[in-house]
């Protein structure tokens, strides 16, 4: 270990000049780099005491008696300073403005209500006590917890805190406890809305026939759509997508026609498709009211603009060959989102699916049933391993063997000598054996 104090020196006009303040150079046994630490004192004895204090603190840190220096320094800074640093980092990382505002609201509310002023004030008991006295929905309360966890995880990663005090706090169950459940539009409601929407019809068609989110639709450009190719498509670029992935979606013919109708002849690729045409919330709900669509929640869920995405996912369910196809069209990475969150089970054709069940019915006998032919041949005494004279049937009496899902009819007796018809099965076309050699004419 290296540890000593010194005063920096330099030569000026050939004369050696020492600095007023002492500094310390230290290299601990578990480190490879020498640290140069300012001591901010002019007396040698005080400098030696400060150096000894540094050595004692490092020794106590190494055995866990005190927290590391960075944690102690962070603990003395107000929590608001750390939080401002965290939100600026979110902006630098490219998080959208709405998300950053939400995080500021969630954590700022907790800091105020729980009286968190420093990192050591944050604890799970205080959060749970605050949560128990709230009337907010479970989903909203979970967002408070998730935002605060992200902040504390960031602080832990930078070495400001030793552990996340909310890491083991459980999220609340949301399923079945939603206060603002969302439902899908019925086909009649969609048709009524399009009938009164006027110049806003293309906007609603994009939402209903692609499932693209409201914020993404507002940022679509003419460069993102291909209307003249053999396979018309619309591309949601990573720059505007919520999940930061680029996805291309096929377009419905009705939507292609609607977009061609509003596309200017002099449109530029970078021009927004719905610039000046996108409806605000007031206009959207005015259109719903004009269409006679009740968006209030009467126990079956509410309607809003995002309900177009639920409608799109729900209407895809009966027609798509697999859940993976529907998941790709919804641009989901988690199948639970497609199957649960964005599927309104009340709109699925459950009655029609039940009506198609016919496994319990017994079908009639089939002339081409291979199993029936095999049973007939066994009853007639035929065996593929040697040739026998097949009894030719003219009249038979049948016995029914009920097998649960189908009835097999097996001949019980055979009389007569008429020749049977030729069968396509070669093992059933058995010829009569040739006469013995002694019976042949000489």
C-alpha cells in the first residue's frame, strides 16, 4: 500500500516554490491505480490526520462496517437532485415526452406524500402504507411502483445506493379489478361512425383496419405507405413506434382506396399524411355522439380511440390461421397482450363455434370404408397368405356393431354362387384354384 502526504512544487525563475495546501497519494492493496486526493489543509499535522482518516474509512469499508464513500456522499445529497439527474437521463435516452412527464408525476407525488427527502427515507413500508389509503385503480398504483423501481434501479447501478428498497414489493393484481375497462366497437358502431365522420373517415379506417396507435398515426408520412404495388402496405418506422421496432403491415383494399383519394398529386415523401386532418379528443367524441355511439362504461367497458386497436385484434381472431399471425399483425412481442389485453372475448363468435361441433354424431355407413371391406373379407374367410375360394354373396344378413362414433355392418351368412364384382383392392380379387393334374383331360 502507498500512503503519504506532500505539497506540490514547481520551479519559478530558478527557484523551487511549494504550494500552500497539502495533498495525499494513496494506493490501496486491492487497487491498481494511485489516487491523488486534495486535503485542503496548510498544516502538516492536520494533513497527516486527514490521511489517517482516509485510511481508517477504507479499512472499515472493506470489512463492511460503513458504507462506501460514494453511497455516503449520495446519501447526503437531496433526493430531488438525484431525481432531476434521472429525468434528464431519460430524455437523453430518447424516451418520449409523455413517458417522462408520467415518471415525474408518479415519483414526484410519492416524494411529497411519503416525505422522501433522501435515499435513506425510501422504504417499502412507507410505500405500502401510502398505497393502502389510495382510491386509484390497481393498474395506476402499479405504474407508481414500476416508475419508482426504475429510478432506484438506476441509482443502484450508479452506486448511489447499496440495494433497491422496493425490489421485493409485489405488484397488485389487475385482472378483474379494472376501473376503466376497454371494450371493442361493434360492426354497427363502426359503420355509424364512418357515416358521419366526413373528412376524418381515412383516419378512423387506418385505426380500425391496421390497429396502429393514435400517436403513431399522427406521425405517418406518405413515404411510409405503398399504395401502388402488388401488395399495398404501411410501415410503422422504429422512430415513431412505441416498441421502437419497424414493422410493415398489409393494407385492406378499402383503406387503399381511401388513402388514394386524399393523397395530393404533389405530395412529398416527408409530408405527414394527416397534417391538419387528425381529430382531437373533443372532435372524436363529438363524432361518436353524432353517430349515436355511447362511449360510457355501463358495466361492459368504455370506448375511446384506443378501442380501435382492441376492435382490430378482436375481429382478427376468427379469421387468422394461428395466434402467431394475429400477434404479428398487432406488433406484439408478448402473446399475452394479444390473447388477453387486446381481445374482447364478448365479441368473439362463441355461439357459431359451438354450433360447428359434430363429433358426437354417428355418421351412416360408407361404401368406400376400408375398414368395412377388411371386416367383410375376414368374415368371408379370405386371408392374404394363401388362396381360397371366396364365397360369392347373393343375399346377406347384417349385424350392427356399435363402435361409439360409427356403425360397422358385418355379413353374418352367405349363400348362392353368383360372381362378385371386380374390386380395386387386389388382395380381394382372388381367383379360384386350378383343378388337380389328375382331373385334366389327357
